């Protein structure tokens, strides 16, 4: 195991530690990783208290795992008691092509256009672990699926600063990066946090379609389109559906407007350059379970699952509002999943022409699910009032 030396104010490290640091730095660069940036393996300043406040306000929505782990997520030593340092890395993903604004096309967040970053980044970090082990040190890799606050740790390490949109911003590079790291017993020198550079700019706050950024750096996930289209498993709140537009998986709006993201950065791995862009909504609506699996199994979109993606597509079709979307919504109204039928009913109500309303009227007496019946009745009542 790694040779333990006494902590100093800056943790200058032994010669062996520094040799390992140089080797890891070279290997990381060859993998397209930015870093390492190094912090102590302890609670980042203020992170646990901020998390407690955020959880107490219910901003995590249905992400119960966050409340279950609570402030333990802030301290790496609760995950690896032997850890002395945390090394943070970033890997960029291609953000050269913005999401389509044409209402008949699906807007899919840039990070989800290629293969699943959890697999790619974790594999890269695991290769670095082998270098640690060969040198006689311990190390464990983590990405955002692990019980650690990777953004707070990255800010403490000086990899970047947390912007007003809640994303980590790398100096001179922006926020289109995946984050991961290693906890280790190597006592590397510590890096200093960088100063935040957002200043008085608040363009990301005003650009959020659903006003989910309730204060600088504080996101109410319950209103965030990324949460609504990916993490939320039930019905999307009716008042938020019209604000989603054509977004069916994630949302990049608060990053798109950020001045620090203006110079496009190349992807740190070719696997992130996928083809999930400019997809026709009607083709997504026609996916069955097997075709969804074949197309998205190894991409981030898999996390939404088939019924979740179809739910999102039904909302996008309704927001498109064209009679051309009607047949796809009519098919959704007959879907085996009540969640899909509920949002298809809403979509038909959004179109609101006589044919769409007739489809809802015919479905109502045979619909077995209460939430779907309620949605149909609301749509018909709204049409009658209009």
C-alpha cells in the first residue's frame, strides 16, 4: 500500500508521491482527461450544509437516493476511510452542434448523443487505478453514479468553479465536461480553488425555460427539464409540459447561453460523438420496446427507459401542435403504458382540433386507468371552455 507521511498544510508529498503524480498526469492527458486537480479527502467547505438545506427544501424531488445518503456524500472518507487525497478529472464532450429548434425534431442534450459516459469515463479512471496499484498505492474511481459530490470536490480541488447554473466551469473551457475522480492514499500536493468568474452575469438564470434556477447555483430539480425528462418516473406536471418544447431528453439551455461555452471544445473521447441529433419525433413515437433497446441500450438515453422516453415524446408532439402529430398521439392513446396514454391525451388536447377531441371522446368510456381518464376529461373541459 501507499507510503503514509504526515499531513502538512499543503501536503507537499514524498518523492514517490510526486513521481506517481507526474505519471498519472501524462496518462490522463493521453486519455483526453483534464487533470488531476487535487484536494484533501474531506468535506469540501460548506458542501454538507448546502446539501442539507437543499434536501430540506425538497429540491431533489423523487431522487430519494440523495436524501438517503445525505451529507455522507460530502466526505470521501465515509466511502473510503483510508483516503488522503481526491484527484478530480474532466473529459469534454462535443458541443459543436446545438439542439434543433424545429418543433418536429427531438431536442436531446449534447451529452447523450454518444455512448454512455459512465462506462467510458469509468474505464479511463480504472486504467489509472492500475498505475496506482503498480506503484503500491490504493485508489478507487468514481463518477456521478457514486456516492460523492463530484462538483463540490472539483471546485475544492481547483478544477473549476460552480457557476450560477449549478455546473462546474473550467477556466477558459466552459462546462461541457463529464466529471470523475479517484480517491487515493497518495499524499499529493494540494491545488488551490480558482476564483469564480461569473461576476454579475445571470444570463443562465433568465434563460432557463422553467425557472428552475431559483438562486445562483441553486437548482430546484422539480422544475428542471433534465430532471423531468430523465429522473422523474411519473407524470410530468401539467403546468411545466408546455415549457418543455421539443426537449425529450435533458436540456442544454443554461449552458448554451453561457459566455464561457462560446469557443467549441472537441470531445475528449470519440465515443461521445454520437448521432442522436435531428431525430424526427414521429420516428421516436414509433419505437417499440425492442427497437428502443437496440438503439439506446448503451447510451445515456437508456436511463429514461422506453416508457419514459415515449412520455416525453408525447409532450413534445403536443407542443409541436401540428395535425401531422395527431396519428402518433392517437397511437400513444392506445399504448399499453398508462403513463404514455396520459401524456398522449394531453398532446391531443394541445392540438385541440375536432379530430383530436373526437379521439379523446371515443377513448374516455373505455379507458381503464383513473389518471388517464382524468387527463382526458380535463382536456375536453378545457376545449369546451375555449
